[in-house]
């Protein structure tokens, strides 16, 4: 069974089942790398109506991705996640790199604060130097602020992970504590912030409404497809519609697609991310599946099993689920105005370098 295509769908053909949109979709959250993988991603994006992609591509990889995608890509400044010294990577080194990204056209700076970051230091959560409000993080924020950049943050993680991977709250903090720190920096740095992955809390739409009410500079994106599909499908569709309609203009479309040339070959020593595909066709399915699932969730009233395996089901309940099981998708059929804003309008209004071509 293929984790990105459990139901053996023809994602290429299914793309035409979605209505052609008046304006291309803007994907504000992806990780595009690799010359060949970028070209395959380009195929999938065009088929699903995505005309502009914002990518967290490492500095060294930007020229390659730019050459492949041309005017259809913008770059988000991001720390070197491959560094063995993550404390330096997200701190002093990132502060140094932000102006380099800016010179290459980046107008968004990402401040990653998933709880895994606390593993970079032996200090407990309450004094960990990687906390999003710690001095070494705010030095980077000041550098981005001085350049007039929009901020993006990954705060929190799925409830399923706090119940399992992050159960030691002395090390990782509670989920609510992540947001106490985040609201401090939202008040300190008053420029716009995009909180990735539905603000890290698609499980609790009322909580997100509170965050948005208290912080006029806060926006959300709907990236992290498996997580978003699983959790938004648990809410009554009318509640999801009401949320997206109420906060129209403050929610942007994103996929969190990760591409790699490693997806084109089969290797025994592949990482978990690299092992998600091992050929051109599997790589296309991997990338296209995210757009199919998100557009199905957001645009239709479809109800059925997701074609994308979701290992979190097994993580929480290994007796009932295998790593290849998947949740159900329950489409919320957003109204046209909310969709137009989500897919295009909100990004055009917020991001200084967002432009529209054709697809």
C-alpha cells in the first residue's frame, strides 16, 4: 500500500474534477528542494491550480529551485534545520542569515518553535534558551523587523503528539504554554505574523478565534495536510464554514509539501521523509495528494476515507490502527467568498511580493 495513495487514485486525472478558479491559488507554506523534485512539484501544482508557491528552501538550494519554478516561487527565510548545533542554527546563525535571504528576495522570516526545539538544550522548558520569547530568538526577530519582513511561526503541534511524544511537560511545556510565549512576541513585534498549521491548533477553533481576536496582527495558514484534514474533519462542517467565513482575510492557503530528489530513488538508508516516494510517479502522487486532499476538504461535501496514511492514528491507538491507516475526510464546502480569500485574496493583501500569473 502506498502511503500517499492508499486508494490508488489517479491524482492527475482527478485534478480536472475541481472547477478552474478565476485566480491561481497561492500556497504560502511549502519546502521545495531538489532540481528534479521541483520539476515534478511544478507539474502537480499547475494541475491543481497553484500559480505561486512560497518555499522554505535552504539558502544553497534557492538558485536551483528558482531556475525550475521561475516567477512561480518566492522564498521564506528559514534556519538550517540540518545543523547538528540547532541552538546556534536557530539563534545567532539565523540572525546572520536573515539579511542574506532578504537579498535573495525573501520577504517572510520563519521562526520555528515546535516543541522539538527544546531538545536542542538540556535546560527545562521554563528556562530553555530556544523558547520563542528568548533573547537569541528575538535577536532574529529584530533583524527581520528592521528589514520590514512578515513573520511566520510554527507554534504548538498536534494534540496527539502532546499525548505521546511531548508527555513530559517539564521538558516540552504544555500545549497552552506554547501560546503564552507566542502571545508575548506577538505583542512585542507588531508586524504581521502567520501562524502555520492553523495556528498549531486545528483541534480547537474557539481557541483560535480567541487568539485572532486578541492579536490583530495574527494570520493563520492551513498547511500540514494530514493534520489539518484529520482535525478539521472532526468538526461539524457548519462550524468549519463559520470559522473560515468569520476570519476571511486572516487565513491563507498552505500545503506544507516537502520535495526532495531522494523521492526519485529507492534507498535502504532513507530517512522517514525520503522514504515517502521512490520514483517519479510516486513523487507526483506524494505532492499532488496534498492538493487533492485540501481542495476536497475545503471545496466539496465529500465524505470518505483519506487516501493519505496518517501514522498519528497508530501513535495514539496502536491496538486499533496500523501506521498505514487513515482518517475520514469530511468536506466543509466553504462558500465562494471565503474560498477566494483563502486561496488568493488574503495572500495578495498581506504579502508584499505576492503576484499572480496564470496556470
